[in-house]
């Protein structure tokens, strides 16, 4: 499952939880980069994290593909 989740992140799909307003995604400007940085967004703010950290957070928090209130379902 983690490989599929990593591929979904790399394809711009946004993972999150609309109830807690936590989202993890790969910005469009990072798609195709060698070492892309993802964004973890919470009500407290945004932070850049590595793709590996993003993957671990998605799995740990059991985040699912969602519709982001600003970006929609994908970052591009």
C-alpha cells in the first residue's frame, strides 16, 4: 500500500482529513523533481517535509484522498 500511496502523492493527489483539516500533498512545482518536498497543512500552519516523511505521516494518520478546500482533489 505504501508504494501506491507514494505514487498517488507523486501524481498530485491530496491526502487528508476534512474533519481535522490536516492535508498532505505534493505541490505542482515539485512534481518530477529528484527530491521533491511535500507540504503538510494543519490549522496551525504549513510545513515542508520530504516525500518519505509525507508517506509515513499519511500511513500513520490513516489519511485518505480528499478534496482540499482550496486546491480540490489534485495539486495541478
